[in-house]
C-alpha cells in the first residue's frame, strides 16, 4: 500500500495542465471494439483505471501501438471472444468499474458480451439495471450467474426500438448507444445522459459512420448502420481534475493558472466555486486563480438562507466534485450545505476532516453542513487513509493546506484517477513525497 507524506502550509505558484478525461477515456476506449479498422486516440491519461482497461483490450486481442505520450492506435480486427469466458477475464474485469462498457460494443458487433460484476469506488450502490434493460429492449437475452457474479447478454440480431431510461446514467447511455449503432432500424433513447464526455463519444461514432442525432440533448435518435470505420479522436481535459486544482489554489492561497481547460465544457463548475467566494478569471482557454490572501466568503441565497450545493445530471453539477467543494468550504467564511444526491457513501470521509479540525455536521448519508473557519484556524496535520479517488484528492488538498506533516495511505485510490499527481504538484511548489 503506497503512502504520501505531505508538508502543508506552503503557497504554490505556476501553471498546471489537466490530464485527459478519465470518464471519457473509459467510454472511448471501449468504442474501438465496434470496428475492425484502426482508431487513433490522443490525450489518453496515464492512470491506473485507464491502463487496466487498455490491458483488458489487449488481452481481448486488440492490437495496440503507442504513438507518443497519451496517443495510441487500436485495431480490433481479430478479437478473441473466448477470452470473455476465461477465469483470467473474470478476475481482471472485477477490479475496474469501466469494464461494464465493454458489453455494449461487444454485443453490437459480435452478438454477445459478458462481464463480471465490476469493482470501483466504494461510494454507494451503483446499479447496472439501466445498462441491461437497454440491451434487453434492443433484443438481447440476459443471463446472470449468481455464484460467480457474472453477467451476460446475447442476441442473433439487435433491433432498434424506443426506450425511456429510468435514470440518466452516463455509462448506461454510452453502453446502449454503442450497442444500438449497429442495430437494425432506429433506436430512440429518452432521458439520455448528455454530459460533454458522452457528446464526445457520439461525435466520434458519427465520424466512424454512425448516424446519431440529438447530441447534447436528452433525446437521442440512432439509425443503425451495417459497419463502422476507423477515425482519430482527441479527448477533452478532465473537468474533475480542473475543479481539484481550483480548490487546491483557494485552500492554499496560491496563484495558479490551469491551462487549456475547454471552458465551453465546464458547465456549472466555475459557478459552483464562485458561490463559495472563489475568484476565477478566464484568460483565453485558461483559468487564472489569484491569491486569496483575505480568504473567500460563501454566498447566501437571495432570501438570505444558507447556500446548498447539490449534484445533478448535466448540465447540473457533477457529483464527482462535491468532495472537493466540501473540503474547500472548510476554510471559507460562512456556511454551506453539501447535498450528495447520487451516492450514499461518498460523504463518509468527513470523519477524517473532523480529525483535522474541520467543522462539519453530517446530517445524513447524503448531506453535510460545513461551517467555515475563514482561515482563522488552520486544519491540523494527521494520518489518513484514502477511501476512494475523489475523497483521496480532497484529503490531499486538505493536507496541503494544513500546518505540519500529514500522511495519506492507500494512495493507489488516488492514482486510479490522477496522473503522476505528486510530480505535478512538486512542479508548482508542493512538498509531497511518495513513500
């Protein structure tokens, strides 16, 4: 188990460039299975979860060539479907949440897809019903081995249909789209997710020859085609990492420039931080955060009531940033309620912040009230264990703002979503060592 040793209380300075988007990568990489032609993808983040998925694709028989930093060519012209029934696949697929998105393209192109119950963060229930209900509506037969927790879908032919999703699941929508692009006839998906990363997937598939309309809305229409061709695709910067760096700058009273952030795809993220009193400046496609020497003050609602920040499907605020916003609020002036609607275990890391001296009331599994210190007292250094990716980075930000030396164990969780985070933080002046 890896460990970070962090000496906090130092101001940082400089520029930092966000990695490619983790959540986009997990969709885009699975989509290479939809064609036998070459697909070239740029700006792939070098992180544990993405590297695991690339290894899974290679074990499936996909030919992979590295073209440069973050650039790979994939050729799925000789896929080994027998691997899907192997013990090795059952073991490898368990450790990666994103492995579920292999099922859609495999079902669409080969008529069958299998997956062990995926792993991932322990942040609450993350059901797969939306995925498999969509496949069934397209004509697939579903089976589940309860002893091995092994899912399967098979179909001689997929047929387009109308479906109303029970939730606007990003991964569920992506999976169903990848199955439907090669189905016979027209598929209509209502209550579809429409996040920028999903829009990226649809645009890439259209360049490959798919016929998807309604991109960016919650009503997608997909006219099935017989086959798809190769393409070239560049992934967006990771919006969660961008939010992490905004929070880091504010908490450490640092002057930072975040480069090439794709402002048009940030949605509510800048506004959420502004509600906490954080100043952001748009400089071209960069974000400049000045030093917050006098701190930052949380806004109230117009009627004077306490601010609530909650997650919602796009164009609402992504749930992945609520842990970051909660930590940033611990040093703000004022109070805020953080309402995590989607996952019931994601706020349970606040006990570690309480040990550091934060003032937080955990109202229930979904809501926490944060009473900010207004920098009148610093967080205290402590020893912590990272429970998941986003909570881990939140604790890292807290440690960098705290006086003294903190230790964070189980940093493999952070490495799953953040590329060489210790090296990049040292480049802007952080005192962090990987042990």
